[in-house]
């Protein structure tokens, strides 16, 4: 299984689905078995699932060839390392406001000399203490995926400094929160939103970083791709279920109209 970090470094398009409120192994298996997706991002920010749930989700994802990373609030040093010890391929910080906050998140995510992550090889990423500590630390620092969400006005203003940080692999745009922060909630094609995208894209080009985004529809996805976005998140489990319900009602419309 090629890692998301490697694919993005090679300029490949990466398709990921969000999973949160209905984080069940069967759903993750269905995503993988249907093909097309490269990975899933697990939304701890909005759902706060237990570590055991996360461990099961990462095992399930790997079983069907999907890599995963975990979105978390950047407020707890310990949860960053727990997510990677549980089998997450990386972590993504939500609600970042400036480069100093992003730098702190990177330091939480990396072992010395880059950061101050607590060194415990007893999790999945340390092969349950079967890796020598030095090898584990070097491997984890090299392979772990660290993404920073750009979804606040302040992070857009400071995006050049955020993209410049050593250890930040990827910038990820949350269009809903970004539109809200810019005062145009839900208007993803508003000039202010497009200007913010262009600013993120320019910073990533300058520092050789990849960027991605949640996308609500094909037109928006095409626009993102043309601007250089190479990680697209076109759906999550809620959207999949709602689309399925709508499809059934459409197929059996005669019987729902009785």
C-alpha cells in the first residue's frame, strides 16, 4: 500500500473520504472494496471517538488497502501521539490560526531532534516494541503525515509562514469553515474564497507542499484540481447514506408518491 504522503510527493491525485459519526468497520470495508478511494480521514474533532474505535478503524482501513489520517483539535499534546500509535498514518490539525500554532503541532508530531513527541514504541507504529527506539524514531519522523487545516481568516493571512514550516507536509482547506470565517457562509465560489484558495496554492507551490480540500460538487472539485489541489475529499459517510436514501426514493418514486 503506497502511502498518501508518497503519492502526494509524486504529484498523484489522492481521493479520500471522511468518516466520523458512523465510523463502523463495515462502512470502511465497503469504501475499500468498491475501489477508487486511496484513504480515509477520521474525524475526531467533531465526534471524539475512543482510542479502541480508532484502532479498529485503522486496522479495517489497512485490510482493504486504504491509508488513514486523523483530524484532531490542536489542543492536546497526548492525543497527537495516541492517534499515530493507534495506527493512523498521520494527523491533521483543525482550526489553526497562525504559524506558531502550526509549529507547535509539528513538534507534538515529531520525535527529537525535530520535535518533542513522547518516545513510546509500544503502539502499532513502533511495531509493538519490536523496533529499536532509534529506528522507530527515524522511521516515524520520515513517514508520518502532518497536515494543517486552513479554515480561518488568520491562517489564510499567515499561510506563507505555515507552508514554510519544516515538517508540515500538507495544507487542507475546510471550505465550510473558511467561507464562514470570510463572512460568506456556504458561498464557496465567492471571490474572497477563491482568493484564499489562490493564496494557499501559491504558498504550497513556493515551498513544495501539497494541498487538499473537502469538495461539495464536481464543479468545485474541477476548480480545485485546476488550481493545483491533489487531495480531494468528495464525500463522507453521512453524504453517502443520504445519497443512497435519495437514490432509492428516486428509483421507487411511484411507491413513495402513493
